[in-house]
């Protein structure tokens, strides 16, 4: 394990408790292991890692995120998400393949949703037009893939931008009007976006056949 990976893992273990680990496992209904560290502790650990190991490059960050994700421990995987969120400026279109793998393996709202809302969506919003077009093709593919969690991520990814008055509404409509979006995690994502925008952007309506 790399030095940053060792630091993050050791800190999360130290911040954990078996009582919280059991409660979180029961709450999330997951087969992952749990250290029992709080979300605040995860965020603080990544912040401290950034101070301890300054100047990490794109390759360092993405390699560390994969290293953390590779072990099936919830807090390590959440730390990988926070790490990517904290280093969005370094990410680019090529990282969508890695993120797709994370989403496929997550299968938990508590991991898929922050990946979609805090990493994938902002990453795509910051891309240059040509790279953005390639990313849109990838999201369309995710929506047709048949993996309901990948579809959920594609649907939730533009929500922050849509709230702010921007975002790809046409892309959301295109991905929301496939039959797979009518139930399960993907259907919940459609409802979440529509409910969230009902007050702030009432002009955005999802009509049948749109």
C-alpha cells in the first residue's frame, strides 16, 4: 500500500468504533465491512492527507482513489469519493471509465449518489466542449446499459448544475424517458431530480415522449 493509502486507512481505523460500524451496516444493508468512522472523520482524514502529502498529481490522486476503493470497506470507498471531490480540478474526461467502475461496484445510494452529484456531474460541467460531447455519449450509454446504479448516476449527475440554472436538461430527459428508468434506483433518481427542481425551476417538466 502507498504511504498516503496507509495513512488514510490507519486514520479511519483509529477514528472508528464497533458500535457505529454495526449501526451503519444495519442502516445501509450492505455486505461491505465497516470501520465505524463518521462521515466527518472521513472528510477530515482526506483533508489531513492532502496536507501531509501536498502536490499529488492527477495520476497520484486517481491511483490512490483506486487503492482505497479496492478494499471492500465502506469508509475507504467513501474516502475515495471525497478524495476525487476534493481534487476535481485535476480530473478529466479520461477518468469517466474509472468512475464507471466505481459506480458499478458501489451498489449503495450512500456511495453512488455522492459519486454522481459531487464528482461526475461537476467534472462534466467543467469540460471543454469537445470533451463534454464525449462525456455526454458516455452518460447516454450508462442510461442504456441495464445496470440500474449506472443509470442512476447518469440521471443524478446534472442535478447540481440544474439547480443553479444551468445543466443539461435535454440530456436528463433523454436518459429519464427510457423504460429502465421507471423503477428501482433509476426511477428514484428521476423522482428526486423532479422533486428538487419543482420549486426552483418549475419550467422544467418531464412530459411523456419528451
